[in-house]
C-alpha cells in the first residue's frame, strides 16, 4: 500500500501523486466527498483507481494517506 498525496490547485482541480511510481494524475471522482465522509474509491483520469479508507470528515488538502491500488489500476 503506497502513500499518496492528494492536493487541490487554485482552480479546484484535485490531483493524486504516487511517489513510488512517479505518477501524478487528475482525480475524476471520489466515492465519498461530503463534509462528514470523505474517501473510498478514487478514479483517475487515466482510468486507474485507488482506494483510500474513508475519513469521518473532509480533510484539508494537501494530505498524504495510504492507498490500495484498485481493480482498474
């Protein structure tokens, strides 16, 4: 399970960065993206996905979390 960094730019676009793979890709969707639950399956623009254990509150970004590569990734 690699550590990934999720950040948001000034325009509000979120990206996911995986240092081990030197991969930075735009986030297309996040399974749970509410104030009281955030995380789950994260789908990237290249079609791959990662799973982040859902948090009980939306985090301030940037954040580094452990993620598991999804089925499509």
